[in-house]
């Protein structure tokens, strides 16, 4: 039979593990929320880009190339941030992310299930 100290030690160990799991779940939720926020910002930026193009084609305004370049850069930055966040999520869940196509593959996969590129 276990001694009282061993039981207390085991209880502390289990509580620590539960705390780490809760932290992991909270971090995952934060990452997913950030991805959703970035997707919303991408849609809004695409809409602004479309308005600029539409207004310039209607002849109401001159196409502002500087503004177009800035909006495209914002979209690219948000998309890259989402790729990084998704890769972190996949990495923490044991998945391997393909560097070529971004597909999440099972941890034991040697090749990407989507494009066939080696995952090593």
C-alpha cells in the first residue's frame, strides 16, 4: 500500500499535468481565435481593394497604385501569419506541415498526402 507522501506526490503530479493540459487548450483556442481575426481582416482588406478597383474602372477615381500595393502587402502579411499559426497548431498536435503546399499530414507520414513532397 502506498504511503501518504506517495499519494500526495502523485496528486501533485496529476494536478501539474492537468494544469499543463489546460494551458495547452487555452493556447490552442487563442491561436484559433487569432486565425479567425486575421481571416476577417483579410476579407475586409480584399473588399477595400475591390472598391478601389471598382471605383477606378467606373471612372469615379484614379487607381491609387500606392494604396493597392499597401493593401496587397497587408493581405500577404496576414496570410503568412495564419500559415505560421496553423503550422504551430499542427506541430503541437503532432502533425507534419508540408513546406510546399501547407497541408497538415499525420505525424508518421514520410510524404505529403496532398502534393507528394518528402516531409523530412
